[in-house]
C-alpha cells in the first residue's frame, strides 16, 4: 500500500498540554480522506504540523515516504498544496494576479498553466474583478486555485465549505471530486459538515482528544451504517430457521436481538413467525448516519 502521508506516535505539546497525542494516521494515494473531530480535537494543529508550520514535540510523519526529519522533506512539501483555516488571498487583486503572486512566492519560472488552473476552478471569466467582490464560494475556489500552483498531487483543506451557502458547497464538492478523478489528486479534508463529507470521502479518520481513534474506508463505514431491521423475538431459534429458509441476511447480536439486512414486510413476517410459536416483542428500523457513527464511536455525552 502506497501512503501519501503516514504519521506514527505523533505528538504536539504546549507546556504540559498535549494537543496531538500518540497520533497514527495513514492516507493512501488517490484517497479523499475525511478528518472528523469536534472543536479542540486537534485537527488544525495536525494540519499545521504536516504543512511544516509547526514542529512536532515527539513522533514522526512521512510525506511520500520521506520522514519529517529528512532534509528531503522540503522537496516533498512542494508536492503538497494547502488551505489552513482560511484561503491566503489578496482581496485587492484579481484572480489572475493572485495566482501570479503565488508563482513568484514559489520561485516558479513559468506561469504556463495559470489559465488552465483558473478554468479548472471555474474562475476563468472573472477578468479584472477584485477578490474582495467575490462571493465566499468564489474566494474558496480561488484559494484552491492558489494551492494548485506548482501542480501538487496532495491537497490539504481545512474546513473548505465553512460559511458557504448551498450553491457554494455544491461547487466545492464538485471541484474536489473533479480534481480527485481527473487529476488524481489525493485529499485530506477537515470538516464539521459530516453529511457533506460523506458524499465525497473515500476514507475517514476520527480524531478525539488529539488521537486518531478509528480509521475506516467508505465501504467499511457503509457496511456498519447500512439500513437494517432490529428485532427482539420470543423464540430466537425459530426466527433463525425462518430467516435461513428464506435466505435473508441476518446477524444475532450479543444482547439477544437480531439484525435483518434484507427488506421484509413486517405484517407478513409477523404472521409467518407466529405460526412457529415466535412472537415479535420489539421491532425497530435503523439506519445510522456518519454523525451518529462518530458520536457512538467517541461515546456521546460530554464528548459530543
């Protein structure tokens, strides 16, 4: 497995307080990795460490297999584009001049793909319009355009849809998917908007109190969150016989309840079981969201 980013026992302390604590993360090439955690969990600090804006107290991370302590890490970071907290744009300049400024900052001798980048993010027709007159969605797309200067193949976005209206959110979502599919760019995205993140992420990392407590693929998450019927019956053995005879997918839980993962008609199901001296004592339809999965994972209550 080729990892774009890998961390091992990463730690960041301020005084005696650990913002990042024994953090282990793995982002594979081509992934859209959703980083999920409440305010104060350490998301922005982690991103700042990866971008080289801060140094870890202990532990390590590697970008494209190069350790953060290696002299070559500076070269590897040139393959990374990032928006940390807010886009770094000049509001008194137009989109093209903002990109030219970034080319100069990176010391790039040519601006050959400038117009291609603007077209890619949907800002090729803004002309001399100053960034201060852009909508929030346009400013966010300009920030991504600036991050694309230098042709990075790994983009880190910190809350990319924060404050955007529904139209702006859709624009950013479609842009991320386009860059991932057409340009093969790997993403690390920190976001509070879990419902929106679930529409684009291929992998998730759940961050709590400075540590990654779970990494899971979209496929694994969907398996955990898929729609099911949760029942409690008076005769588990007879219920299982019926389910197997009708080739219905099921799982017997440790609490005695049965999860059924196929579609059933409850009235017909109840009649069929009653003929077997089996009564349905409890019946619930379940479909867990990403948000509920996260809350259950960290324990809910005071952790929410």
